[in-house]
C-alpha cells in the first residue's frame, strides 16, 4: 500500500509541477487550482508513506521519479529539449532510484 501512496504522490506532484507554467504566476484560475490540488494530494500521500518508509528514501524516490516524469511531460507539453548532460543526469537519477529500491535495506519492501 505504501508504494501505491508513493505512486499517487509522485503523479500528483508531476501534474502540479507541470501545471505551474500554465498557471502563469497564479494568474490563471484553472491551472492554479490544479497546482494547489496536486501539491495537496502529493504531500498528503507522501505523509502517509512516511509512516513506514524512511524520509530520506521516500523523498529520494519521490523527487527522483518526479524529476524524470516532469522532464518527459515538459518535453511533450512545453517543447522542452534536453541536451546530452541533462539526459546523462536524468539517467543517473534513475540509476540511483533503482539502486535504492533493489539494494538498500532502508526502503520498506
């Protein structure tokens, strides 16, 4: 159940972060409400995850996967292009999340 809450937290954060650009400094009501609702859901679900998964591990997974997904969404939604160093950095983030989940005894499996 913890990883379901973590997945919901990640998706909500990705939606909220992706809507930030469209909110244009909170001057557009629809995207602004999406940002507020998305972050609210994200932090609530993350708080549930922290009952059993250490904060450092949960945050590493949440932020790492979030960075990757936001970059993908930004590529398609906002036409953001990534150069080679950005792709390498994102690959390292993915590698780190995999290492934490597969090899660390700190994460709750």
